[in-house]
C-alpha cells in the first residue's frame, strides 16, 4: 500500500514538496480509502466507537500505536525517510495521550505536557479555568509523560526524536533526493533507496511484528559498505552474491552506502596489473618478471596497503632482497623481503608473503579479499592471481606450527626458527592445536591473526635486525615477572642469517577475550556523558570550575555533579586503569640486576638531551604548521596563528625541563601508551602492543625513559576521546556541539585527574617518580606538551580536520592550565 499510494501521487513543480504527516492534525482522515480498508482501520485503531469522528479517528500517535515504542519509532522513521517535508504535531514527540471523551476534536487538543508541575506546566491558572483538561489517564499522566521528564533521560522518545531530526538535517538525500523502491521477495519489509548527488542511503523497514530476513541482490551495490547512520558501525561489504539482512519485529535500518576503497568491482578488475611466466608461478621472483614486479607493480601495491608506513614518502628504489619458501598443502608460500629506499630518510625492509591462487580460490579472493591481490598472473596457459600470502590458510597454519613445535626451516640464505616460551605448553593444553584462523581487519602497521580465539599472532610487516622490544618486554613480563596485566607472550618466529642479527618475523600471544579496546569503551562513555549533560541543559548553564591542576583532583575530590554526569562506574574504571599503569611501571623497574631493565638515574646532560629533542620537534612542527596554514579549516586557523605567534612561549615552557636536576630514574616504558593499547575485559584492563612508536628505529624504542611519558600519552588520549565525539558527533545534534566544548574540557580534566591520582598513589614510593611535586609538575607538563606537539605534526600529515584537538591542548598547557 505504501508503494501504491506513492506511485499514484501526482507530480508537483520542481521547487515544491508535499507535506508528510502521520496523522492529519486532529484526526486520521480515511476519506480516500475503500470501505473495507476503513472498516479494518477502525477495528485496529479505534475499537471504541467514541474514538471515531466523521470519516477519521481522533487519537494522538502514541495511543494509535498502542504506546509501543518500537512502532512509534518505526512510524517516525517512515515519516523522516519518505519524500516530503515531515510535519510533527505537538505531543507526539514525547508520546502524549489523548482524551476522546471530550467533544468534537478536543480530545487531541489538550494542554501540552511540559513538566510534572501544576497543569502540566502549561498554565499556572486554576485548573478549573483551563479550556481543556490535562491528561490524567494513568498510562499517559502528565506527571509521568512530560518534556522535562524526558529531557533528563537520554534514552527517552524525546531524545530519540531529536537525534532523528539531527540525522535528517545532515543528509540532503532525505529532503531533496530521489526515491527508488527495491523489489524483493519479502513483502513485509519495505526497502528503498534515497539518493542525492554523492549520497546513497538504503532504508529497510520491517512492518511485521515478527523478525524477518531480506536479501539485497542488486549489482549496483557490489563493492559498497553499508554504514549504520546512527552508530557509524560498518557492516561487511556487499558482493554480487545475495546479501542477507535480518530485522527484528518492527525494526529498521538506515544504511549509508559507502564505496569500499579497496573493493574490486568488474569495472575495476581491468586495473589489476598482469604478468606472465612460462613454467612455475615461483618464476615471478626471478629475471624479467621480478624486474616488472619491483619497478611497476609492487610500488603501487604497497602504497595502497594500510600496514605500509611509507605511503607519504617518495620511493626511489624497491628491490626483493630475499624470498623464503614455506610449505603449504597446495603450493609453496614465499616470505618475500622487500627493501624500500626513499628520497628522504633511510631505507627499510618490509615483509610481503606471496602465493598463487587459481580457479575457485581466485574467485574467493576477488569476492572476499580484493585488497590482497598483487597482480593477475599467467603461468603458461593457466591463469590465476598473485596475492598476499597471509590470506592463505596454509601459511597461517605453517607459521603457527613452526612456533608451536619449535621447528627450524633451513634454506639457502638462512633459517626460520620457531621459539616457544614456557607458558606455551599451558596454553596448548587448554586450547589444543587450532583448526581455524582469521585475519583481523583492524590492521595497522602489522597484520593480526587469531587462531580459534585461543592464540593471537602478530606478523610484522616492517622488519629490523636486532632485539625486538615487544618480544623482549613480553618475555620479561610473562616469564621473569609473571605480570598478569599483559597479554602473555608464548612464542616468536625468527629469521636468522650467519652474517646478521636475527629478525623477528612474528610474535605469538595468548588470546585475551575482551569487549574491545579502552578507546571504544571510553568513546561510549563520553557519548553517555554528553547525553546526560544535554538532558539537564535547563539546569546546567556551565560546568563547575575546573581544577587548577590535574594533581588537585582525585575520585573523592571530583564535584558530586561531575561524578553523577561522568558516571561512578567509569570513574572507578579510570582509577583502575591508573593503578594498572602504575603496576606495569613498577614491574618494569623491579629487576635492577638485569641490564636491559635496570633503572638509571637522570643527569643534567640527559635532561638537556631530552630538552633539545623536544625543542627540535617543536620547531619542525611549527614550520610545517606555517607551511600548511591555508589548508586548515577556517575554525582552526585562529588557534594555529596563535601558536605560531607564541613559539617562544612554547619553547620557554619546555626549557623549564632544565631548571634543576630531577631526582628521578629512567626505566623501560611502554612507549606508545594510549587508550587504544589497552583491552577492556568488562571488569579489568589488559595492556598490549609493547613494540613502541612504530616510526622510531627498533634500537631507539629500547631506550629507557621517564614513565611519565606513558602517563602523558594516556592523558592526551583522554583529551582526544573527549573531542573525538564532538568532531564526529554521529549521535549529537550539530546545534548542541558548540555548547558542549566546555563540558568536554571538564570531562577531560576530571577523568585525567582521577587517572593521575590513582597512578601516583600506586607508584608513590617508586624511585622513577620525583618526590617533589614541583619537579613532578614540570616533567609531566613538558611531556604533555611534547606529546601534543607530536600529535599536531601527525594530524597535519594525516588528518588536517583534527588539528584543533592538539592545538587546543598546546594552548592550555602554554597558558598554564594543566
């Protein structure tokens, strides 16, 4: 019926729109339906004849829907996504009831329920003087259903409506776009596409009270990734095969269709380079085919990979230095070592496993992992695909078995050696040899593989000779200290040659079940915090005064209002994270007899070297900021110009690091500590990824530093979390964002203060923390400022839209607000 009536709707001028509503002002008009349809609607929506008037029904939306929240949301989704300008009638946004015992249409003209106060906050007059009485029906009583009550509850219908309105305003497709209904076999699910310019939105609405399945099988969507418009969560990419979506009763999906950058559609397949060899596919690593790989194919392929760190640099030369065969059931997978020389900076070695797929395996790769395809490869008359061998189950199995069995694979240039730690046997006894593995999609500079949710393998893509800091730290914490707060290291895979130091290729750990990382957990909590703030906007004009220093705030000292808004549970978790961070540093400083981990004292010369490093970074980043000033968003330029004019103040702040010798020690630290490096289990935190800052050389990552650098990294991560929600504001109305800026700062200060207080309480007597508060403040401020400057340089290169976050952090530090 929905499709039928829209097809019968006459065309209107280009500059006009139809008005769209769920009920026609005072009544649901049923003049244009058949007698049978009108009788049906009377029976469903107006069983009591007194609810009927003329040829319509005099009821508000909530009673029409039986006060079913799912139905009410579903009807409003239709209202906001179908063509036309939505019209809302007062009271429907909070689910008001009606009083059809009143005459004529007065049943839906009762006073608006603003608050639980006298006359629903509509009037302060004597209740008997009201033209129409307030609603006192128990289910819809104004003391229970009111704007004030729902404004305090972020989960209320009112807040859902506000978010729906904000969502509609973000996308032109709803207001101005075309509509196309997609035919599919399930008539209970309405499926249509709204399109305007580059926006494509897929809407699915289940009109049934029972769960339904629907298949999306349209060639034009192949290669698109559906993104939920409320949560911004992405679903698996659509292929040419049917795509099944499940919907609960009266459920809906609003999906923004984004093209997957790495997807290979039929049109794009011709862009995949081709290469030919005569006899075996392995011949591609020799002679002329190898030259073509090195000169024409691999440079482009690497620059499109997320794990390749040299995307922003100019490649001068690329050459395959070694290739190690690893046994596989179908053929041989080669671990290929590629030296990449750049126009600026030193060369580096990257690892790219290579394998050959034909027939069904090749088709599967094209559909499921197109980003893994290096080239089309013709071997004699046989055609197939040369691809990243990590997508071969045979390689993943071989890597695990080499470590698990402590095997050594000897070859011409050296040997591949698997090393098991003492903890491996315990894990294997509990889990057994894995039968399945999968590659985690959230890969960054490495590739992560999970085996049966029992083992976690990290395959390093950027390789360096020498001691791997992550393997070294893992052995120390797992075997020597037996620290429970980290993912246990249970094995490594090394490539050894007689003329060079060993190279760690892979690292195997016990898999830690979790609810995701602390970054995701924190973003959810920040969103809830903003919802609580907005739900009390009428009573909260501005946040309470901010503490002068992070050192002045702990969990108990936080104002009751902030504790309530942030949430006691989250503050407890932040304090727990502070304690776990302190326990990690205490563990790393607990073996003075081990030269690699023994604490070392600060010296004035060391302090000067740290200052010179921070000063040099600041000067370099400010030069890049000035060079890129015109590229910044207009709202970020004033802060950027202020920073450029305040260069001397920044350097003066850093120079305080030289004022006096600090009574503190250097120890091994995490080195890249932030919320994304911590797993949240639901009741505790597990610290992961001890490889340090990937951009630094491996030897540099093993240098001992002040653990306050890790503390500064986590505090800056809290600052990013507070502002990331404002920048992305997927669930916030754009008009609310400016007012939340100060509240974001208040959240950041209080949460960081709780974290810092818990950390310092844990390491109170440790030698690596200065006993003097003045020294502690100077050190932490310098490290915070250095970290913010580093972040500014990173954002300039990668995310110019985000430069406002580090710019704001730098300004606060320079102006003395810590």
